[in-house]
């Protein structure tokens, strides 16, 4: 890739970035080692039972992440009929063949944000998390947040 | 196409010791926090975590020391939520329990 020239990362991370000659025209190019996750874990707003997913609002790098990983586990605000994907196929951010598991998990990004379902951080619960980290009580905090969903 | 719906318990059982997990979302936004919380109830350990802008779901796994390595461009919660407390607790100090591979 050409965009790495000028970045200190090429020298700082030789385990990820190497310069070499392009086999096509002999110019110097930077090669980047790929990270291949065993699983991508992605929370979405809509998925069907086969794992076709729609992401509403910002998608960040999640469509790429699902393609980089060996397989993807989806948690979803709701399971929708496949007709949703058929209505507008290009809005399917993650197709079924990348997905190994679909878990229906409303509120799956709490106490964080999942546009447009819940658009603000649940501060009391987040402050409880920060306190739990300090006190080494995160396993117990998580247990209370799971509310029997495991 | 075949049906892949399963319980949170069944899905977290797919995660084994030492796996590299890519975690979606960004900071406090659409990160799979409840999945991470479910993983804290399992004995899984030595996880490696990667993502572009790791946030709360990744932080939880460092808070419990189930993850020992993070590959990232950014790791934090942003805005009022500030820094990632579990990651900092695992990575800072004289004897850090986790490694940060920033810019990978």
C-alpha cells in the first residue's frame, strides 16, 4: 500500500510493516501483515435467522472486520424477516455466509449506545462499571447486568 | 442458508483460550458489551483482542484479565466516558498483565 509512506509505524512495527519492491513495476511499496481474528464479535440492530445483518447509523469498520475474521458472531437488537434484506439488498452490511452464530440480545450494547435504539450512555450503570474495575468486581457487575440472559 | 440462532450461553462457548477476537463498534457505540459480560462468566483466558477503535466491550475483558494482548489504533471510551479503565488497570504499573500493540 502507498499510504504508509511518511508514517513512523513502518520503522516502529517491523512485525507488521515491511517495505519491498512491487513485483509489477519495481517501485517500493509497504506490505502490511494481516490480523486474522478467529471470531469477529459484532452487535447490530437487525439480523435475520441466517445471519444477514443490517447496521443502522455509523458502521465503523464492522463490515471489513467480518470479512477479515474466520467467522463472525452476531448479537442483534432484534431478529427480522429476510424480507428486510430483500427490500434493499445493498444495505446488508454482513452477509449470512460470514456468520456462525446469531444471538437475539436487545440492549446488547448497554450501558453504551446503539443508535437509534438507545442514544445516551446509562451513566449510573457506567459509573458502577468504573467502580467495579477499581474494586476488582467486574465479574459480579457483569452478572448483575446479564439479568439471567446467559 | 441455514438457521444460526442460538443462546448467549451457546455463542460464548464458541470462544476458546488464546483466540484472537475482533471486536466491533467504536468506543461506547454499538460495542458488544453484553457478549463480553457473558464471557466474564466463563473460564476462558489469554484472549487477544483487535479492533480499530476498541471501547467498552474490549475493556471488560481486560478488566477481568481474560485478555492479555490488544492490537489497536485507538483504545478508549471517548467524551465524558473518558479513558478505558479496565485496559489501563491491566496495562499500567510495574508489572502489567496485558500488552498493547498500538498501530498494528
